């Protein structure tokens, strides 16, 4: 069964620091990975997709993928209180994405 | 782009009644849509996968006769909660995949908060 492991947190970082969120996955053959952000009481929002090994940057967000280690991470630079949310990583299953349970991030002002 | 809407955003109904939730892809066509349920402080739980023009595939433990799914067009899927009970109170979220994109990205609607009294 395909699985995604994430530390549930909460991960607390001070405002302006780098938040590092990590995820391991079970399917060695998976080619694409996604990070979603979910604010409390809201639905998930896709913030990053990554398909190849290495880093992908988008503004303050950097996704890192290491297929050999089956590891994907999300770095948030200059963390802001508005980044406080639950971050879900996901990869394709048979049809729907397989989601991790999410890591709750709290950015302290 | 890739906008998914849901209606209603919030609904309160009496126990024993039925509620229909609509999910629409506004700027893309979705052969496949997904329905999730999320209880407070818990993770997403996939209920079913619906494919346009065919029967939905339900996850283990989800009653297909209670949660009726209809995916009649490439932009609309509906979830009907029949004979709702208080334990069905939850946050229902749909998600869709763009038929014309090769990737597996799923785009979520804003969710429907159902309260059964």
C-alpha cells in the first residue's frame, strides 16, 4: 500500500526563520510530488509541484526532491505568521493522490 | 486557472433529510473528481472517486447507498447525503483533476460544512 509519512508537528518557528517540512514516501516509482497548504477550516490549496530530483523554487518556497532516498521537503524562507497552516505532501496513487496526514506549522510573531 | 467551486458552502439540515452538494470545475474539464470528508482536527479522508459517465468507486467503509455520487458531465459532480444523521456532520470537500493536463495535480473546492441537527 502506498503511504506518505509526515511529522504531525506542531512545528514552531519564529517569524523570519526558515521552516523545514519533510515527507517520506513508499512508492519508489513515483515521478511527481505535491505540497498542499491547508488553513484551519479551509480546504487544501496546491502550492508546489515537483517532478525531478533537486530543488524547485517559487518565491519564498523551495521544494526539494531526493528520489533515491524517497524524500521530499518544503522549505519556507522568511516565515510569516500567515504561513501558519497544515502542510500536506502527496504523490500519485492508483488514481487519487496519496496524502500524508500533514504537518502543522506555527509561525510565532 | 484550475478553479473548483462547491455549493452550498454551508448547510444545516434536520436528521433524516437528504442534502445535495454540487462540485463544479469552472475553467477546465474533469474526467475524474474526488470526494473527501474531514472531521475537526483530523486528516482528509477519501470517500469516493467519480468518473464522468460511470459509477463512482467508493472507499472501504463508505456506504454507497448513503452517499450518492453522480458525475453527469465533465464539469459537475454531485454528492447526496441521504437520510443524514448527526454523525454525518463534517466538512465535505471535492477535488478535480484536469483532463487536459498530464500531471496528477488535484484542485480542491472550498468545501461544504454540513451540520445535521
